[in-house]
C-alpha cells in the first residue's frame, strides 16, 4: 500500500485558512482533489484545532510502519520530541495488557 508523503498532504492543504479543525482539513483536501492516501493520512490525525501547517506536519503520520523496527527507547524518544502536547500517537493494533484482559472478563 502506498503512503502519502508530507509534501502531498501539505500541498493538498495549501488553501486552508487557519485555525482549522480536522473536519475542515479533510474538506479542504477533498476540495483540492487529494488522493485516498492523503485523505487517509488526514483521517489519522487527532481531532484538534490546528493553528498552522507546522502543527499538521507534527501530527501527520504518513507511514505507520516507519517505527516497527525501533526499540521501545527509540519510540519513546520519538514521542518526546514530536507533536503538539496532548496529541495521540498513530492508532495501531496493540496487544492488550494483562490488566486490560482481566477487566474485559
């Protein structure tokens, strides 16, 4: 599966008036004729109000598999360096912890 590049995503949002929320960003990308990869990348961002293109660039996750080979320490370092405070990381399937499994019973 092909993934959108950051330039593709930001290019589709060149006519956005800021501040803009996630819904407005998706609508702007659709209006600009963005492809499915760009729209998918935008659907993966947290539902926040973005004040500029840099906020979007920090929140966008164009390739969810880019950190699969990283150690927990490397992923932690990435999490500390990137993103706007309070934004979630990319959602992916993760195994439940033993506590979560116990609570689901």
